C-alpha cells in the first residue's frame, strides 16, 4: 500500500515508476494520475464524460464521430492509465466491447482499488504489452484502436514502427480508425515520422492539435486519426475549434506537407519518442 499525504495525495511505487493520485480541488470526486511527475490521466468518478485533458477530448471526439450516438463499438485501448477513455466509452456507448492492454500490473491494481470502475462485463483490462496483445488479436476484430502508451513520458520504440502499424492495420476493421496520442516538440521529427509510418498502411488520416504545437513552437500532444476511409475532416474541424482550448485539424495536402518526406520507421531503427523538456511537468512537490 502507498502513503497518503495530508493534502489527500496518494503515492505508491508501481512497475513503471512512482505513481501519484492527486485529488482535484476544483471537482469533487476527480483525480489526476501522475507517473514520475508526468500527468497521465484525469478521472471524474461522478461524471465519466468530463475529460480534463485536451488530447483525451480529441480522442473522444474521434470516437464520437465513428458511429451514430450511442451505438456500441469494439475498442482496443493500448495503454490504460486511470482508464478515463474506457470509462467515457462505457458511458456514452453502452454495450461496447472494450479491451485494455496495460503493461503495469501494480498500476492496474492501484486504479481498481482507488478509482473503481463501474460494473461493465464488456470492459476488460489485461496486464500485457500492447504489441503482444495486438499480435494475439484476430484480423478485423476492432472498430477503434487507441494508442496512448508512455513509459517515462516517452512512447516505447517498439510501438512506433511500420511493423507495429501493420499489426494495427491487420486487427482494425475495414472501416475502423486508429487513434494515437503523439507527444512531441520542435522540430516535430517524431510526429512527422509517425504520420509517414502509419500512413504507409493506413493512408487516410488527419492530425489534430494546438496550433503552436503543430507549428513546432512548443512541446505538446497531437492526435493522429488514420484508417482506410476519409476522416470526417469538417466535423473534426468544427469540434476542435469549439473546444475549451481550440485546436486545428491538418489533413489532405496539408498533412502531406507536414510529413514533409519524413522517413518511415522500422523495428531496426525505431527509437523512443522525444522526451519532454526538463521541468515541463514540475509540480513543486
């Protein structure tokens, strides 16, 4: 068991580092999960549709546009954290079949103990590596695959390659979508190579993010939406522009220019994603 501070913060060592669950002073029943000081998830136990992190709202928007409101989907989450997006899907699309692959078993147990999931027999969490779960999944078995995997605030190298992307494409239904959280900063080398790599197997794509991040002015999160059919760019654009923190959508010729001839990543030359700048996630504690 971890230790609890006077401010209500719970600290516990898990397999991938130092986990902290910090109560949200502005929202009763809400918590932020940090790993080694880097924010990973925000969960509102009283309202799972409240998504505090802007990149999670962008992932949720893409899922909202996948099918008519309320229609169940088959979703594979690569990376679990505090399970904010699976909770959202369970609430907004009841009856959805969801599988979560999270490599950190102690983190899963911490989240289950402190931030319990609502009863949902169709939502299952498996302690396993994301790529191993993909390799063991049937062809075309998911409508949505969400990749939000970080170790030490970096996406592991084996989840950035064309070989990995080919496994995603194999497991994805013909009309399905792959959604990936890409964290990067100037000069956006990782993000550009990821767009090129994923589009080598899932060519129809859009990138959603803050304008300053897209222009390479600061470190931040970009959401890549890729599949075999054209993404709903007009609706994505409208939703991104209307967010609390307005974002932009890059697609078509603009996405070609963003990738800028970046090289496709392969297992043999894959590296972890760009680390965040020193002190970016400093909490002063």
